[in-house]
């Protein structure tokens, strides 16, 4: 693998972002919506193998003391090779001075525990698709 790590949105094929999220079993949207979301984020990371997008993640933040991580995904055929770690360490480096929250896909909590994330006792969310999120196991 010839891994390249980029921290900007230039040259990103947003169709590939949507397709990767779909393949990874995560929520996905119109490619242009992903472009706007990543471009509006505080920190972004994109991983490439020989020019092919194979993983990414993003953090939103006020840049001072609060941040949240979203859309971390690795192309299924590249999972289990340490790329999720690259994404998390790279994102964390840009927001290490902040409290960081995220919500894991059900079953992926152990991945984030590796990076010292812990379950919140009072975390609450108002999802736009709240019935679907409940059905998928995100909320009570
Ligand atoms: C979750 C995901 C980003 C992890 O990426 P990855 O490249 O497969 O992970 P890595 O190979 O870098 O693994 C890093 C560490 O996390 C561990 N890990 C990975 N997935 C895990 C899981 N589901 N539960 C517990 N530990 C996990 C690995 O064993 C490894 O541990 P080690 O460093 O002690 O060997 C990737 O599997 C993925 O895209 N999944 C589908 C999308 C998704 O669910 N994203 C998260 C949304 S909240």
C-alpha cells in the first residue's frame, strides 16, 4: 500500500465519499452535501492508496474547547490494517485541546475505547431521523 494522508478537501471525489459511507454501512447523502459538510469542518483527514480514496474522517469544533468527530470510515477491503488508527490519531492531533464527543455505530464502541473514549452517562441526542436511529440501536 502507498498510503497518502491529506488534511484538506482539494481534489476529493465526493461520490467516493458517499459510496464508501454506504459500503461501510453508515448514513450517506448526496455527494455535494458531503462536500459542504467536510468543507465546513474544523479538521478533515483523507487517506489514499495510489490515488484511490480508502478512508476519511472529520471533526467539527469551535477551535477552543469543544469538538465532535463524525464520518470516520475505511473502505471495507482496507479495514483491519491500522487505517482507522491513522484517521483517529490524525484528527485527534488537531483537537487534542478540546473535549471531544462522538456517537459510535452500534458495535463499534470498542474501536473508540482504544483511543480513550468512554461511554457518557448523560449524553443525549435529537436526531432528525429519530425513529430510524432508535431502530438501529443508537437511542433508547
Ligand atoms: C471502525 C473503522 C473506522 C475502524 O477502521 P479500521 O481500519 O478497520 O481499524 P484499525 O485496523 O485501524 O484498528 C485500530 C484498532 O481498533 C480495533 N478495532 C477496530 N474495529 C473495532 C471494533 N469494531 N471493536 C473493537 N475494536 C476495534 C482494532 O483491533 C485495532 O486495535 P489494535 O490497535 O489494538 O490492533 C472501520 O472498521 C470502519 O470504517 N467501519 C465501518 C464504518 C463505521 O462503523 N465507522 C465508525 C462509525 S462510528
